[in-house]
């Protein structure tokens, strides 16, 4: 089945892949819930407790370029 990856720490969407359905309960950072459509400057973010996606400004997740 198609599943959607997210960073377990930040919830940020990381792509999609195919996985056995029963593996969902064993693998951290994947869900069968599709992320919402999002426009430029927005990032889908998954909340595992709510089992829901939201969108947030991408600027919240940019790393400091001087690092």
C-alpha cells in the first residue's frame, strides 16, 4: 500500500513509498493518511497524536545557512 513518510521529530513530510499495511504499527514516521495539497511556501506536517496533517510555513523549518 502507498504510505507517506514524515520526520518523526518535526512531522515534516518526507515523501511516499510502498509498505505492507501491517508494518504501519512497527515503523516510525509513516502513515497511510495522505498529506493535504499545499502551495508554495507551505509544508505538510503530520501530528501522530491527532493522526492528522496540517500545513505550516516552510520558513519555520529552514536551517540557518551560516551553520
